[in-house]
């Protein structure tokens, strides 16, 4: 799985857990709504500045965000390995 998809999935999950709209998070982050939607959809590679802005808007630290991405990647790798023939 592409890292951009995992980043988008984590952002979308955090946003939904907080009951926020894409518009609100994009506005709080200072980024264009269209770009934000691409970010959540795994169609954009965010810069460090964008990651810091989005994590701030979502109320998590960049370190927490990276940890969530790491956990999601581990889960994906385990799932992917389980689907391979023995």
C-alpha cells in the first residue's frame, strides 16, 4: 500500500473521531479544501508544513500522528503477509 493512502486514512479517521468536516479541518489547517480532499483520499504527498498544520487542526502532535501511521503500516504489512500463500 502506498504511504499516501495510509496517511490519508489516518487523517480521515482522526477527523471523523473528532466529528469534524473536511471543510473545518482544511480551514483550520490553512489549506485548500480540494487539496485536503486529495490528501484524505491518498492522492497527495503532504509537505512537513502541511502535516504540522493538519495535525494541529486535529489536536494531535506530529509525533502522535507519525506513530499512528507507523501502526497502520505495520497492520497493513501483517495483513498483506497473511494473504500470501504459504
